[in-house]
């Protein structure tokens, strides 16, 4: 392909056994839904690990925009290998990472991400995370929330015409349960320069637990501390996780979370924490998001007062001076 004709941005979406949810996610990435961008500006790389419930490839072919679909045979329970495969296929200078194909996004994510890279070529661009439903899904599913109820909720708002309507039927994820004006541990749709992703070794294949374990938290922090980078948060945009059954396990949720975080802690030599860099807030605020900005501001004000009273900085971290300064690149 001629370099001049390559898309500026590639979004890599990984999925397994979630055809209905993936179809909705891909629609929110399509040129019919994303606003103020040209279809040739970006591409979407869809990587699905084979299961008994695969997406019909004709769905992808029917979406307006620049989509490429790959169906892989995978024996490992982690999506890391599929994610790295997607990175290999991507042609853009900037890469969007969606390790969980169940996340729908709002309509100006691509537009604002590309604007951020024009202003700050070396940056991490992230969006907040929501769960569809009345509570986080590990709670709401115990109280009867399921795919049928989710379908009912989605059918009650015209999200295809105005994706910001998804704010009305969702809640913040625990990654930032007190809003996005505080440190957040992860985003499920974020963008970085390709060269930064290469420098951290792409997705670390040692994160081999089901669902990748804590790989997303690991990558988000590493890329958020990348030397010379700017950290940008699109506070008026979001991703919305759709319930899809999740990973089947004989372990309790607490046991699963504990082993995920132990592996994460080992990689960070006991120094892992949510990213505490000051974000540069960018983007537009839809009417549906106004109430969330207000709530996040109130939580942020309380945090600022509490830390100020203790004489502690609000945002203590800065970009690393060099990659070798990060614990993950320390001596073995």
C-alpha cells in the first residue's frame, strides 16, 4: 500500500464469544456513527478468537468505513496474542487499543483522538469507562441483570442516532468510581503512537490468565508514564461495557482479582498503582454528559481539599525520564 494512502489511526478490537455485543461495538466505530471524520482517516482491525459463537463476517463487510476482520484459532485463554496479532496488521501511525470487544463508544472519540495527536504527537489519549445497567455488572448480575435486560435498556434509547444517550443507561466503572477528575486505573479504549507501543514491547505475553488478567492495567500505566508524553483524557466521551457472560471459572471473583493483581504487582515490583499524572482534559461535553462532569468535579474538589489538608500533591506523578526508570524494565 502507498504510504500516503495509509490511515492515520488504527483501532485494534479483540473479541471472543460475544457476537451481538461485538456487532454493536463495531457499529459505534463505523463511519456511520463516528462524527466529523473521513472513513479513510482510520481503520478498524477486528481480531476474533474462534469459539462456538463467532461474528458473521458479513456483518463487518456491511459496515461503512475501513474494517478488516481476522478469525484466529487460539488455545490460550488470554487475548494478548490476538491483540499483538492485531498490532501487526495495523497500518496507522497511531494505535487505538480495545482489548475487550464488548465496549461501545461515544460518537466523537475518533475525531478528538486525532485532534489530540495533531496537537501532542507523543501522548496517551484515554476515555472513561462505564457499565451498561443500574450498577457495575458484577453487582447488577447478582440482582437479575442479564442480556435480555440489557437489550431492553438499549432499546429504550436511540443510541444509533445519538450515542451520547448511552450515558443515560450506564454507571461509572470502578476504574474511576468517583469520577474522572481523580486517578483512573484503566481505560478500555485508548490511543498511543505506534512507536510507544513498540517501545514497551506491545502486549506482554506473560499475562496469560483468562481474559488477559491485568494486562490492560499494566499497559495503561506503562504508556501513561511514557517518557516525554502528555496524558489526555476525553472527559466528554466514554466506553460502555456490555454484559456478555464473562469468563467461566470455579474461582470466586475475589480469588480471580487477587491472582490478577498479584501478577500485576510482580511485574511492577510491588510499585503498581493507578496513574496519578495530571490529565489534560479535552473535548466536547454533550447534554447527556453534563451531570457527570458536575459529579466528577464535586468528587475532585473533595479529593483536592483532603490532599491539600495533608500537604500532599494532587497529581504526584510525571512522565518517566527514561523507560528504564519504570519498575517493569528493572533488572530481572
